C-alpha cells in the first residue's frame, strides 16, 4: 500500500504484483460506471487487481472487476470498513455520492486517495470549488450566489438575474440542476436541487448563464516526473456540447487548423447550431444560438483559446493540489470551460470561463479512446500507479455521441442497429451493460474517427441514433 505521504519524492514504480495473490498491486474504485469500467480495463491490462463499490449490483465496471461490493458510499463507516479490509494501493473516486470526510480520515491513516482527499472533497462540493477557483486561483467565472433556503434562493436568483442556473451543492451529470427562467420556476428548482442530487442536498449555487459558443474540457494530468516531483501535463482540448445540462457530444481536437489557409479546416458547429440541433433533436428550445455557427476560426483565435484553457485549468488544478510549496496528488482532472469566440466584454477577443472540474477521467474525455495513443483512462491508471508517461499523441480527429434510453424501468434491454452502426468505416461502440433503463439514461457511446471533426461528429451521431432506434425495451 502506498500512502499519499509517499507521493512527494516517490520514484517510478518498479514492480507490479500478480492479481489475487500475495503482493498484488490493487486499486479500489468508488463508483463503477462506464468511466470506471475503462479504468478497470486499463488496470487489468497491467496486471492490477481491481475492486469496485457502487450503490447497485452489476454496474458496468463491476462486470469486469475482480470483485464488487454493493453499498451506499455516503455511509462513511461502511466505506472505511471495506477500504481497511482490502488495503488497496490506491482508492479512486469515480462519483460524487461519497462521504468525503471518510476519505480524509482514510488518507490520514496512510491510504492513497486519488488524487488527494482534500482535492476530492473540494471538487465534489460546488461551494468550496467556486470559492477556490474564483477567489484563490483567480480565474474567470460566471457570476454566482450561494443559497441554503427557499427564501435565499429567491433572493439569489434576483441578484444573478434571469435566466440563471440553480445547481445542487454536491452532484454531477446535470442531476439536481435546473434552468430558472423566472420567479415562477424557483420553487421547482429548489425541490430538484434538494431531491435529485447524487450527493448530499441542502445548499445550492445560483450561476449566471454564460452564452458561450461551445464548451471545452481541458484534461490536466498530474503525474510523476523523472525527478520524483509531481508536475502537470495538458492534453489537447476536447470540444463538447450538452443536451440541457447533460453531456451529449464531444470531439477532439476542438478545432483543426489548415496551415495553408491559416483558419479552421471546416466551419464551426457551435451551441444551438444546425448540427447541434440534429445531434440533439429532442431539445426543442435552445436558450440561444451561437453567432459563430457555420463560420471559420482563424488560427490565432484557436491558439488564444487553447492558451487560456491551459492557463485556467492549470491554475485551478495547481491550487487544488498545492501543499507546502509543491503539488501533492496524482491522476487526471477534467476541467470544464466555457468558450466565447468573440467576447463583447473583452473588446471582441476570445474569452474562456471556468465552470467545474472533476478529479478523475471525464465523460466528454471518452473520445480519447479513439483520438489519442493513450486514453484518459490509461493515463489515469499510469499516473496513479506512479508509472512513466511519454508525450501523448493525437492520432486522428474523432467524436463521441451518447446513446440514450427513452423509456424507464425496462430491465435487460437489447440493442439493435449494432450491425448497421458498425458497418460504417471508423465507427466503434461502447455499450455499457447497465441492467435497467430510465429516460435519458446513458446506455452507451458511439465513437467515430474521420479526416476532420465535422465528419467524425456526423458519423458518431448517425451511429448513436441508429442504435437508439434499435433498442428493444421488452414488454
């Protein structure tokens, strides 16, 4: 077992044990969804023993792990008991619904909590995170106000102005979040934040809506260097758009520049634009349509967006891991950013705003399964185990599109349309193996590679819609 205290000055790992035998190298995942499944697969390729925890039986990662425990991870006593029993080399949180105080206690006992217990606690708490980003790291964010009661929420929404976003203090994936268009929506948003969050309810954050052109996930890797010190590496930004507050489509790189013309190879496809509306046909009302849709982006604009993305993500992650003049913690972070190609508040120059950060592989980053030589999951496993990581290479433009269920409480769904989807060159699928559906539940992912991002997005969209249309929900 490697404790966090050993990370600073730690050398690269020299050996990996044999699973299920004495001396095995072992990781324990808190959460066993589709992201965890990719982590387990990458760990097992390196001969690592894998254990998963989740709130229900047979989640995706448990189907490929060595063993699984079913429990509510908000129960700190149960969580600590399992960690102490298994004594893993690393405890890897994959969801928000965790007793983070228990993680701090386990770290004090010498367990390695990825990336670090305090960083995990902060990123899973929107109030702590926004204060860290805006006040300590000093990065640009939307305007925000905190609220802890219905009366305070009414006041906070008025201060931020309508429309605005109301988010639960601890949640993810858009659960517990609402768009509030006016005073009449506030009470409903309050109940959603209290009852639909994945983590603990109670306090909320009200945020100004930034009318961005598109979003970026900047994947930041905290990894050991040759000198035994923790350093940060930045992957090429991943572009993405949402369906409401849920991830829907991502692509990498966020733009491809033609060096001969000095602008993007294809026209941009931005928030609320024609392609976005095809990708997400169920969304009837988009709050806005980016004025940059169907336009080209100059190389210098793309470079400035990329520079700001690295700077903002780096400052936030550095602040999260900062301790005694250095960085303590390992693993990948998914930093969500809003991009305005031409910001009127900055004299028409491009601007990037911080939104949130996750201390683990990001759902939008699953596109790296086909675009990079090392996926975000592979990088996370290598970093956590203290293994060398060479410079990451982009192999091809690619895109990922979610496969969503349309019905609720249907057990053992069967997926049709798979042969048609996979018959298209460059298309691959990830069907997660979730045992039961609910409306809008993410059941899989269509991935596509192509010569440019536009073609990849269209291929991924067509594949995803083909599989969605072929789902057999049974009787």
